[in-house]
C-alpha cells in the first residue's frame, strides 16, 4: 500500500517530517509518496512548485521508501485529489493507494469536489489527534464507507506549521537544516544567505 501525503509544503516542516516517519512505522504501508501541489493551486504566497518539490527531496533524502511525486506539478491545471489518485492508479495498476489527511480536514471532506468518488475508490488514512470525534464524523458523513477509513490515534501533534515559519523565518526548530539551507541558497520567503 502506498500512502499519498499531499499538501502545499510551503515550506516542508519538521511536523511533515515526523508524520512521514510515523507513517513509515505502520506495518500496512509499503511506501510514502509526497505530493506537492502545483503552481496552479489557488493559494497566495506560495514558493514555486519546483522549489517546494526540491525542498521535499532534500528533507526525505535519507528516509527509506519515501518518494516525491511531480504528478500535480506537471499538470497544466490544478487537480482534484481523486484525479491525482486516479492518475497514480493508472500509472501503477498493481499498487493500492491510500490518501493521508488530518482529522481537521475530515469534517470538510463532504465539501470537496468529487468526494464520493474519492471515498468510494480509495481508502483514507486519518490522523486522529483527539481534537475531533473522528469515528462519529465518519459515521455521520460516510455511514456506507466506514471500511474506507483507517484511523491512526497515537500520533502526537506538533505545534509546528509552515505558516509559523513564513511569519517568522528566524524561528528555530521548525525546519530541518537541509530545508533551511535550500531556502537560504535560493532566497525564498524573504531569507537571504549571508
């Protein structure tokens, strides 16, 4: 099973890194595929996709069974999650793909475009951090697809985000050194190598 972990990764943080390491410990996951959104994603203040892709590559260089995909970067339009997973399924028909998301996004999942197609065709890994009643949300919104959800409960949430870094790039401990060095080298987020 390949766990697809998507996001802006603007920039990739220690929290992303810890989630990846945690997923690698799950016996049912064979590989993790990181999926940075492309430049067509409608969000302001994003570093170019090529930089976010390269920062992820730097971050996971020494992690086993972890790859960074350019599927969404190479598409001429912003893809819906289910479209990305369907492309991957066509590329690797013998593999099973599962999508990773936090419990905070689960309540909004019914608002996603093509969410029924997504949940009917792909399993979802949900990070339950104790802030939401995940089983109740699944039962309320997806009563006929309960088996499509894999709930992971023992991950300790880190109060680290890409926004925290972008708001104050001098804050220590938010990024891996490799990512910080890349940012400085390419003068991203207002940082300049001295």
